[in-house]
């Protein structure tokens, strides 16, 4: 009787093997960011279980699929890192906020409690995290990282630019003499606009042209948010937030036409530009 009672009260954890393969799970997570659906539930119930049922005959229920999502974080991240762009010697750097809740709900927010922080951007204060990006002039992702909202953008530049050489354009928030010196030692020249109380820097015609094309990285960020939907405030766990973010980056990597600088304009200013 004691053994039966112990077996009855024992906590049993079920770890059934998913009917969907990991490649199918990753495909659906990435495809969602390229669809017109705004929520993953609508996408899965209306599109996957109905329109795509012939392609995914072993598709499980929505609730069951949500339980699989955390398993895709590591392979999705590996895939995105394998899709980094070519080293062209011309790079842009920027960051963007990832708001996890409205400012009025900060004190009642629980999902990212102890993780998200209040930060400040050009549009005001926010509560959430930050996505830091480095891209080349072709609009391809070179590296990325996620930090808390309060982290200074300059703190992650060394990690984002590992192995890069050439020109790096950024906004005024990255101005720092020590940082510029460290990057120069690695063969990477940081160019930015100057503040009003600073002396003007001497830049070549090509460097000026390259710097004034910095809006390309802002266009990439806009596409990540408006097309790939990497930002929303409906997350129920930090892991699902990361999967959603990485899935959006993977979807962007699939895009054939990315924001890019026309190479013929640069050739006129810098004939020795090396094509990669």
C-alpha cells in the first residue's frame, strides 16, 4: 500500500517527442515573421492548421506548439549567426528599443521583472530592452546583441565589431575618444557627426558620403519592427521573447532585397573600393 501511495503522489513529468521536427518548428517560427499576421496564434490556427495543412500534416494543436517554442531558441540563434553578411569594410552601427509594456503598467508588469529596465531614447523614456545591430552597406546583418534598456550603447561596440575592419559609421551617441582609439587599433575607423561644442572633424569626400547614408541602418530597424514584428508587448516569458526576436532576424536574413547603398555612387568617390 505504501508503494502504491508513493507512486500515486509522485510527480510525473511528460517529455514526449514532438511530432513536428525541429526544422519544421523553425520554419513556422520564421515564416510567421514574413506573413501578414500580427499574432502568432492567428497565424498558426488560421494559416498553418488550415491553409498549410498539406505541408505540415503532423501539425499539433496551438497549445502544444507553444510548448515547443523554447526548444527552438538555440538552433534558431545558430542559424542566424550562420547567415551573417560579407565583410565589405563598410559598416553601420545603431540600437533600438524593444518595449515590453506601456509605461503606465511598469509597476504591475511581471513577465520581465528583474530583466527589463527603464531606458531613454530619442522618443522618450521606455521600459524594456535594447537591440544593438551592426550591418554592412548591403543591409546584411553582421552581428547583434540584446541588453537591458539602461545600458549605454558604447558598452557593446567592442563585441559587435569583433573581426571587422574598415569604416564604421554611427550617430552621436557613440562619440568616445577611448572607444575610437580601441577601434582604430583593430583597424576600424569610427566616424560620426560632431556635437555643437566639438571641433569639426576632417573627413574625406567618401567618408562624408558614407556617413550621410547612415539612415540605411534605421531603415533596417524599421523593417525589423514593421515587417518582421520583432517588437510587441504580449510576451508571456523571456524565452519566447528571444525566440520571437531571433525568428524576426532570421526572417530578415531571408529577404532578397535589403536596404543598401548604390555601389556606383561610392565608386565615383572611392574608385579603389573592393567588391566583396
